[in-house]
C-alpha cells in the first residue's frame, strides 16, 4: 500500500529556494522607460530632435538614438538606474540603454529561476537570478553593445547598449527622439538597433545640432525580424 | 594599506566557508504531476499492461485511477551542475488494473556550460535517463504534455528504452552567431538496455501513459512458442528491459535544427549493440536498432504540429545463433494542436488531434510466435486550464489493429478498440 498522505505532503511542499544570502529588501528603482527623455519643444533653445524613418520613409519607433559630443561639451553623469526585467520568460525591455557606470538592476519578475549571461569576450558576465530577486552585480564601465541570453531559456534575448553620454533615447511612435542638451554644438548622432541591417547596426551623422532643424535618418534596408522571445505556453516543461 | 597576507584565522575562515558557499548556491526544486482519471474502454478483456491482448493499458469496462503520481526532483548549483531524480507511482486502477507500482524512472547528473564567445555550449549528462527521442513527453516526470496517453511510438520508448550512460551534447546558438537557427548534436554511450525489443515483439505497439520503472519486469501475452520444448521455452515469464547482458556498449546519436520562434526538425539513431544469442536467467539480448525523425512546428499563432516517425529492427537468436525473433517495426504520428484563444479570447482551451500508423513485420520462421501486426490509431484531446496548475482533459482514442497473434488466446485478429478518458491533472 502507498502511504498516500505522507507522500502527498512531501509532494506539495515546495522547497523552492534555499536562500542564505543577504536579500536586499529595499532597492530604490528608477525605471528607465523607453521614453525617459522628456519630449522637448522647439521653443526650448537647446532642444534637438532626431527622426528615424524606415526604408519606406515611414516613422520607425523603438530605435535607439544617442548623441556623443565632439566639441568638448560638458556632459553630466546621469544617476538613473536601469532596470532590465525578466518577465514571462523574456527580457523586458528587449533593448535597454544606459550611460556607462550607471547602475543596472536585473529584476526577475517570473516565478522561476533565470540564468542571465553575456558571452561577449569583453563583457562576459553570468549570474543565476531566483524568482523575485534583484541582481546588480554586473558593472558596465565602458561603452559596449551587450547581447544577453538566458542559459535555461534559449529563446530569451535582450540587449544592453552602454553609451558614453547621457543623451540617449528611443524613438517614439512618430519615429522621433528628443533631447534637451546642456550645450549645443557639434555631436555625433548615432542610431542603433540590433536588427538594423547596416554596418555595426548603426547609422551615424556628425553635425552641429540646433533646435531649428530635425536630424532625419532613413534606413537603407528593411529591418531584420526582431526575435520572438516566446516559447511553448505550457508552464510545466521538464528540461529533457 | 590593505594587508593581503593570509593569516591562519583567514585560512580557517576560507576552509569553513568555501564549502558553505557551495551549499548556498544550491537551488532545490520539487516538481511533479498528479493525474486522476476515469476511463471507459471498449477492448479486449485485458489490456497489454497485465499481459492481455488489448492495445490499451486497461481492458474492457469503466476504471478509476490515479494514472500517474510523478515527482521530478532536482538540485542545481550556480556552476551549471545539477542532479535530477524522477520517481513515478502508478496506483492500481479499479477493474483489471495491474497492482500498484512505485519507483525510480530517471536519475542523473547534468552539467551545462555557458555558451562561449563563438556561441557553442556543451552539456553532459550521466546516469539513468531517457535518450532524447520523445517530442510528446516533455512535461514533469516524463508526462505527455498535450494528450493523456502517449502515441504508440512514445509509449514504447517509455516502456523499453532507457539507458544507463553518458551523453554529450554540443549546441551552436544562433543568437550569438547572428543566425535564426540553433544547431545541436548529441551522442550517448550506454549500457543496460539489452532486452529492449522483446515487449514490442510480444504485445506489439500499445497506447498508455505507463513508464517502466527501474528494475521493473513487465509481462506479455501467452503464445505457443513459450511452451516446454518450443523455441522460446527458455524465455522468462516477464521481460526486464533494463539489463546489461553482454558488456557491450550501445549508442544513440541525435541532431536538431531549431528555427527560432518557428519549430525544430530532429533525427537520431539508436543501437543497443546487444549480442542477440546471449541469455541470462531467461532474459535474452535483443539487437535493437532504429532511427527516428521528428518535427515540431508552429504553423500559425493558433495551430502547431508535432510529428514523429521511428523505424528499425530487432533480432533475438537461440544459443545456436538461429533467428528466433527477427522483426522490422515502424510507427509514426502526426499531431495538430489548436489553441482556442482566437475564439474563446483566452488561452485556456487547447485541442489536439493525433493520427498514427504502426506495424511490426515478422521475418523469422519460429512457429507459434507470429509478431506481425499493423494498425492505425486516432486520438482527440481537449484540455482546459482550470487554474494555473490544474487542467481538465477529455480524450478519445480509437485503435484499429490487425494482429494474428491474438488468435493464440482466442481473441479476434482484427480488433477496433475505443477509450474515453476524463482526467484532472495537477502540475506542481
């Protein structure tokens, strides 16, 4: 005979995690959303706008735009903490951008463990992150384009672009990214997206920026497909 | 100034704390399945699990059962190493069910490296495990994900194919190489699967959710060649599929091409390299070899496909090296899965239609042991996700088969069997 009750009790007790570490209970998170930079207006003398169009000349959203000073303009260090969450077995957002040396928090919002890594030789890192935990052990102190994956869920794919400037944003639905600069002058304007089919996934214009002229980029080729971070809907897959 | 020299106290700290560090990084997981069913079966008097001629696990009638109580236990460390143990219990069903069985189905150590800069990853596995063949049984404790009962192909894998061995798998990740596909190749060297093929010969293809437990012996129907003085008189009453009889190492290889977000295509080859005339305590070596092909494909947002095909042969000889059983066999299925979220506006309803074709061809001349069969099966499943962990399922299966060996026990050679199942399954 089976000892049903004992077995069942053993069965339903979920030893999910043995955590002896020091959990960080209070982490102040300043979320960097895709429109972190407030749209500015033409009346603002240091407001510059960049527009990105696709190959059909239609506005393209979610393209990363950043401005690097070329005339020794002073640039402040932002104090923003970037949050990269793991939610529904995907990286959210798919693309994050941070200024170098900014704090990057990985937050696991799933009820399972993820094993986040970057295999890039210059920016190699990996850590397991349990359900509900925040990990900020990875430091990003120089400009880099970091492709991230999960070693448990291969379909997960995310990017962190680390830039050497506080002036970065993603284009909005009108394909526009706006920046309020401390100083005008000559900048390198870069548009980046991991699926942009261009050299280094970038388009670059170097020019003197002003608040009267919108800098417009038009892609030469259609964008590649953005990877679908999706697996089977079934949640109880064993890792066979 | 920072003092970097290690003092005895520091050393003690390191010696005491380093092992603790290893413990800290361990994560324990308990997963599993509880599967309660009521079945209505129209078949032979006895199902194949109790040595009957039916192709279903149980025979004619209405049955209540806990069809599977499975526990999938693991501990994993941050360095990529993990240990896994899978236990299954099959309590006795009402009616003509086999008696309660409980035991181990898999136990292994696994190591998965991080992908290197070039996007290559190595995974190794050692212990008792399933070679990677089934595309259906990927839920916890090897339960079938989309249907209650596995296809004939994977019911056989669960019954006779299990290895003690080590597997190495190399994966090239497309994400890191700018490709839309992943490639993987695995090779397994194994022992302890020498009698595999006996049950397939003697009860043919079957449909159930039963897995053979480690060290478990399985019964099969009576046939005249087992009588005293006949060619198979020396065969034990039950078959023990997970034995090593000849100290020869078998192998399994598999390759897979996986297109991101779409699906995968895989192919593999299994050969247990058993010496077919070796017999120990009534358990013969069966030289069993087969190849298998499989695909999983997302046809649209709502519709996906799983298909597998397996074909091979098996040979068992007398000690005089004459063929006693020499069979070819094949089984294949195509399953379509439909998610009703377009119509029902939620992801809770899913239907599966599976069609199968199977055969065994007997090439030997042994009297009183006809292993020929051919048949088709159709399964319809509808599952509803009641809550995150509870699922309700209704499943209908019909199997139409031609099996001359059924005449040995006075059963009809041509038989159409049907089964209705209603189940509630809980995944932990």
